[in-house]
C-alpha cells in the first residue's frame, strides 16, 4: 500500500479521465492535419532572415500520455543558417530528438503534437511552416529537401531489402521522373562511392546484415544524401560506432557538407564531437534551450551553470583531475515541471532571483545567449 | 565434448611463476570459439577471440583495456573469470592459483573474490526480483553473513553505493540507468570481492551520470582496496580511472604500459591512431588525425603476420609475413610491433619472412 502514497501515483479512474481528455485534444489536431486541399497560403510563410535554412520559433511539442502531458519541447527557438552546422547538445530526455522529429514531422502520433510555435523551412523560392503543412506536401519535402541520418544504423535499414533497392526507392520517389532504372542504379552506385564504400557494386546487392556498423552508417548517410537535401539532420550518427570509425564518419560528413553546401543539424551528447563539427551550439535542458552561441562562445566562455557542469563532468585526455565534477540531483519529472528555473534544484550557483519564474534569454554578446538569472543585471532583457 | 576440447588445449607457452605483488597474472591466454558447419556440424574453423594475451595486474590498481568493438576485450574479461567455458590455452593465475584448475567447489569459493559489472544495466538485472534480493541472493547463497545480520549488511552495501534502504523492495524497472548501474555495482560488491571486472560500466549512461558512477567506483576502490579490470572503448574515461592500460587489436594486446606512457608516448601505430581519433572538446584544437582506413578484419580469418598490417601507416614488408613479438621496449612498457624489435627478434622475423615467401 505504500505505493499509493508514492508521488506520481495515478488511480485507474484518473488515468482514464486523462486519456479521454487527451483523445479530445489530439483528435482536434489530427482532424486539422487530415484536411484535403489545404490552400497554400495557410502553410507558406516568409523567413525572418533569408540566410537561414531552418528557423525554430518558440516550438512547443507535447506528448499527451495517459499519465499526463509531457512537455518534451517547451519553447525552443534557434536558427540553422545556410551552409552551417548547428550542434544540439543535452542529456537523454532533454528534447533534442523530439526537436528534430518535429522538423521532420515524424512524431509518434497521435500522442505527440506540435501545439504551438512554428518551424520555418527555407527552400529558396518558397518557405514552408512545416507544422501547418499537410501530409501530402510534407511527403515531397521529407527525404528530398530535409533528410535524417538516424542513430542506430541497424534499425534504420530494412533487413529484408537489398541496400541498392533501399537507396533506389528514395531517388525514384523524389527525383526519379523520366529516369530509367539503369540511370537510378548508376546514381545509387555513385552515392555509395561518394560515402567511401570501395566495393560499391557488391554492396549494392547486399543485405544490411552483411555489412559492419561503420559501413551501414555510410549506407544510411548515402540514403540521406540521395537527393542533395538542403538540410540534413544527424541524430547521434556516431554514438553506436568506435572512435576510429567515428573519425572516418565525421570526416566524411564534413567533406560532403562542403560539396553540396547544405546545412547540418547535428544532435549528440558528446561535447568532443560537437566541438569538432559545429559552427553554432545549442545546449538544451529539460525541453528548453538554456544557452546558445558559436562554438567558441560555448566552449571558451560557457555561461549557464548546466553547460559548465556538463563540460566539467567529462574527462578530457591529457588533463589530470582527481575527482570528476558531477551535477547533483537529477532531471525534474517531465510531467510536473517546476514553475521556476528547471535547473535551480541542481544548480550550485543560485542567486537571489532564482526563485522567480523561468528566466528568459539574455544576450551576452551578439551571438551568445543564455537563460540564467546570474546575467540579469546590467544586460538588456530580450 | 570435453575430451575434444582437452586435446585442443594449446600448451606452447612458458609458464609463469607466482609473484605475490600481482593479484592477477595472465599469461598467453587464448580463447577460440569454434565455427560449426556442414551436415554433422563439424568444426570448420575458429574465431580467435583472444589470441595470446599477457599482462600482470598489481593489487589495488586499475587496468584499463581499450580497443575497437570486436577486438576481444569483453571475452578477455569473461575468460579470466572462467565465465565462457574452457580456455583454449595459456594461464590465468588469480592469487597464485590457476583458475581453470580449480574444482567446482573451489571455484564456488573463488567466485566471491572475483566479480563482474556488466555493460548494460537494463538487461543485466532480473526484472522479476526486488533490488534487495538481487543484491542479497549471492550473499545468502555463499553464507557470507549470519541470517540475523543479513538485512543490516545489505543496507550497508546499498548505502555505500548511494542507494536508499527503501529501494530494497522496488523492482529494477522503477530505476533510472544510473541507479541501475549502482545496483549492479552493489551486487558485485556485496560478496566482498578483491577483483572486479568492469565491462563498459558507463557506456550506456549520460555524461553527468557517467561522472557520478566513475567517482563512485573510485571511492569504493579506496574503501575496499579493490582491483579493477576496466574494459571500455572510451579512452578519456580509461585515462581518468586507470593506472595502467592495455590496448587490444583483434585478439592480441598490441601495447601495455602505465597510463602516462600510453597516453604521452604511444609506441604502437594502432595506439597512435586510436588516440588521435578522440574528439577534443575545444573548437580551436588542431586536428592532426590519423584516420584508419577500413574496419577491423574478421577474427575468424585474421591477416597473416602482424594483424594490424592491413590498416597500418607504417607497414613494412616484414609485417606482412611475421607476427611481431611481445617485447618490453622500456621498463614496464610492452609493445608488439616490428618497429621496436631487438636485434635478434629482428633476425627471427626476417627468417620467418624468408620462409613464408619461399613457401608461396
């Protein structure tokens, strides 16, 4: 019976009630989405800055679960400039992946919904707000203009189809008009060569299980690059790989980015990889951006206590320390977020103002913003 | 089956004698896994998972074991603990006793002295047992404490691993990854071991949780005078926690030395490449990277000569034919590479090369 008193306990009746209410909310969203013949002016927008490939503007993505609403992404704003790499760092469960899935509109439906905010995607002549774009239009964007490299290469590839067929499919769907099967095959083999697979003809007719982890990840990258996308989302592309293979893949990504001049949104929890790849860094914590800036800003002048803690808790080769710093406590429960700064309970640098509501973004310099009360005085609020 | 295995045991090594300063002496340890094929499942080949590993581990120190996935780090750890059947060859002396010569009864006693922490805290805890039982099961089995002291003992162990007494009645699914790893550590420590194999204990955890677990492991080491064999592919973690480091490639140790030596003055080209591949969290850091081509060859059919020669930058003619010898290049810094051969080893290698070339 001790369990009943435990925090977060829900009776079956309570859970049913929540689930009924959720269904009402999510049905409304789904109905909106499933409309046919949506006029273009509903989802076409203009970019705030035409030099950006993607703009996340106050994005809120919630999951309506039977235990309550999980605010996985709660007011995230940042930009991905054209031709640049933006690194998104944070611990698991901080909303990095949900942010990227919101851009792809691949959220687990109907529980996961973008409830507020906009994601503007710049395609040169047109700009789409993907949160309002109907599914049929999205299908033409996904894989063509925006594509994703997934974390686990084994689960991202279909085990019952040959490598060649899987890449051909992407080209046929998006770019295959008027091309013969031979042309498409030639292009696929070209792609496999581009990502550094020596035996490209052989790999074309292999199954995913015949390849090693590094090779599979190359295939996934080839698939993502098949239609020269404008935006590539790399969701922890090297986490499952060894350091030596990781070095190869990072090298490859950097070369390819320069060749097709696309933007990369690079999601990882490895600060070393971020430092190597990213031009801009976004640090997320519990569904919010706590700090953003150029790579130099974040690594040389980390401002938010969470960023500082994260840097100190990772051992660095060549630096001898007796005891690693560890951030005390744990991430707050995503269903009952506190109404003050989410990091306050774990923060060792609290100031008087920390009891107030969640701090807004403060500009430390033109490129460097942080959301923390320590920097409130003397700086203009934004 | 056992009879077949017995005949296959490789005896081509010089036995070592026990030196009391070392808790663990591993001498030319080999572990092959048979590949079965054909109609009557004959053995058609062997996966040479561990193919001659030699090192000595001092009491109360930590040895790191690094290498790419599939190089045999984990198999080495498990073979030392006699967890994966019979060995194929070599010696494992734990406190001077050959682990594989112990009878079932003696082995049972020995088990309390050597423990393992597994990689994945999500699959290594039974979902059907409460945490108190997970930690206490082996303690009761080995009758380490009297039954009236049992509860206090478990509480004390849990407390030292950062778990609360009320966690005892909960089940593993109610815990986060870091907490589960604490349970795994508590389970290993409850038997009061001397030697613990930590098989990638922090790989599945977040950065901030990693730091907590690493700090915990170090505190416990001081408190209980533990010896660790720390298996990991994260070199920065290994550098932080280890006193000595062994680098493995395709079933062989290629380099072994103190942490200082390995990270400041790596000898083997593979170690150099491995170290240069570590991403540094500094955007201005100069990149001087040795990118290894290709991936690790199959251990069922390893390359001839030096196993690393297919990917080595400094590959010479001799590397393709003769396997390098395990030599002590500097005091307590071992390396297996033709670049650091002594004069007579060089002569032997050249002879092997000539013989091999003539045979072709």
